[in-house]
């Protein structure tokens, strides 16, 4: 994948205000359910998080909508590159020891086939000492093979 406006290591672009920020300060604020048993997590910079935290329901909805617009509708630039938005998935976060920087920088480290094989089942990720992750999964009731 080709990235443009690549931020420094451990940095990404806030999907709300679009500014580059340090992911150490990121706050997972919006969780969007995906159809394949995973969820997208939108991470905001500290300034946007504080505004979101103090906002009423209408303003929170407007802020969420702007995140969706920025990340989904403007994700591909005319040259085919992508902006490194501060977004990850719950599975990616779990596989990286719940470390936001590692989740964003390392990604899943799974093939597309393996990712969807995990997502089609009920899964649990256990992170052991030494940052070793283990995935346990059971077939979902009513799922097809």
C-alpha cells in the first residue's frame, strides 16, 4: 500500500481535525461494527478527544460523521496513495498487545485469508508475558463452512 503524507513513526492523522499527532496520546473514541465480526476503532488526537468528551449527543454525532467522511471518502488520493489515518481494528489492537502505536505501525501481520478466517469465528486473544499473542476461536453458531 502506498502512503502519502506519511507521518513520523508512531504518528498518524486525526480523522476529525486531520492534523498529525503522536499516537501515544491517541484516544479510541468511535467504534464502528464491521460486517465480518470485527470493529473499526477511530482514534482522535487529544484536542479532539477533549471536545468530543465534553460535547452533547448531537455534537458527538457530527464529530463522528466528520471522522467517517475524512477517513472513508477522502482515504484515497488522486495518485492512488492513502493517508495514514488514526484508525485500527479491535483484532489488530488485540494482536498487538493493546498497544495503539504497535497496532497502527505493525498492522495485523496476517494474510487476508487468515484475517477473515479468524473473523468468521468467535475469537479471543490472550496476550502473554513477553508480548506473545495467542488466538483462540470457536465456530459461530449458524456459521457456514
